[in-house]
C-alpha cells in the first residue's frame, strides 16, 4: 500500500491499521513520507479494546500502556502527532458492542478516570516531543439508551472544554472527525458549526469522510458534502486533513484528495 501511495505522490499518510508482522514496521523508514499515528498502532501482541476510562484495572492499565507504546513508536520514527479515541463508560466486547443491560459507570467517575489517564499519557508524550489529539466519539442510533448518550465521552464541545480546563497543556488537542460530528450532532441535536467554533483553537488534525447522518459509514465525499463546505469556510491553517475511508481504489483515493484539496485551498497530500 505504501509503495502505491508513494508512486502516486501521496506523501502524507496516517498509520492506523497494520496487518503485517510488527517486525516489518521498520520498513517504513525507506519511504520519504510524513506519517501520523492513530490510536491502535502499532497493534499489541494480544488484541483488546482500548478504554482510557475503564473501571477495570487490567483494561485501564493495558490501555495506558498501549498508548505509551504508540508514543514510543512515534518518538522512534520522528512522528510528531499521535491521535487516539476518547473513553467509554462501559467496556465494549471485542466486536465493539456496548451492552445496555449491565452496569454503566457514572459520567463523572468515567470522565475523571479518563482525565487522569490522559494526564499521565500527555506527560509521557511531552517528554518525547509527541503532540496528542483526542478524537471526538461518534454516537449512532443503535448506541442510544432511551434517547440519550450513556456510553461515550467527548461527544460534545463542553466536554473538551472541561478536559482542557483540567489538563492545561499546549501539547493536547483534538482530532476533529467530521463524520463522527455529523452523526453525533444529529442524534444529540446540537449545532455542529458551534462545536467546531468552540474547539477551533485546539484542532490538531481532521478526519474527513461522509455519511447519511445516522451512522458512521465512512462514505465517499462529493461536491455537496457538508464536510467539504466546512473545511472551505474555516481557516484550518494547513492542519492535516486525513481522508478516512475504506475499500477505495487508488484512483478513487486520488479523486477524493483532489476534492479535499480544492476545498481546503492547499495540497493535503504533500504538505504537513
């Protein structure tokens, strides 16, 4: 995949999925590519769902350790930004299913655990010259509980404001996922433009894709997509904009990047 990207002149790539043996990761050094790292990368030896708000001591310790492992990787490869998922009030199963029948941790308890986890991780990252960005969670219809958000942290702007109030660090920002925002704002009935305005000073990177507003389908963007209008109307000052979609051919990827570049006003494939 990296060979194909490089030959097409795509010089900025987010590493998030790696299906080869971890030992082969060193091969990425041969590419003159600007890398970012997202969440579950490099993958741990034994798969599990990271939850930085978990009340299970083993899960929480493993989650923090996995994030530190990713930060170490970034430091070793001179990668300046690591992004990761916000926490959950319930530990999902391996298929990312959230049970509505079991115990749901109180919001304040889960949020406090998440803050303490991020605080520890941020100190670790600062010492290694790696910036951190927390991705806004997505709340789909199937995860509503009596019409409310009972599972996910950091779905709304006020939560980021509280996080940054408790961890006052220039090293910690947001990975703004526009697809997540479209879905979540629909089900929680808030203004997505206001969300962006309230977090605008802390946006370190952007994930872009489209959906129907009901679930996070990672669909293709087109000229009518809300996300393109959003990046064209906001001055993101060359913030990394990452196409996050699956199952695309290299020609489709190239076409998507052209649409994004035209909206952003700069070349997202070649500029950091």
